C-alpha cells in the first residue's frame, strides 16, 4: 500500500549560502493520518540520495534540489511505499 502526500522541503540555513545546506523535510499525508515527524538532512548530495531512495529519478531529484536552492522551499506531490518508509515517518504522539 502506498501513502499519498507531498514532500515539503525547506532549506533551513539558506541565509548562509556557503555553509553545508541543512534541510527540513516533511511528508504531510493527503488523506488524514496525522502529523508525521520531520526528517533533517545535511548536505545537497544526501538530500538527493534520500529522494532517489524514496522513488525519484536522479535527474528529478537533482532538478528539485536546484529549484529548492532558488526558492528556499518546495512542495512535491509524491507517494511513499508504506512498508519501506513507515518506520521513518511514525506519527507523532498526540496529547489527549
């Protein structure tokens, strides 16, 4: 089963263009499921590798990271394979 949603990626330290890039990646689900824990990734090549692992082609991942560096953030419709990625995106505990 796949989880429908979108990658929302923010270049966290864009005000320091010569520093190693730091990214905050979230995957809001399209149909409920609650908040998912953000991922923090350091380095442009690490982000591209993560995106390829998530199912993007190398060219697409590279293009999206280029776009991210122009705009500071990107939203990318995508779906994740539940079995492979659920462990990385466990829902945050909710307070009663």
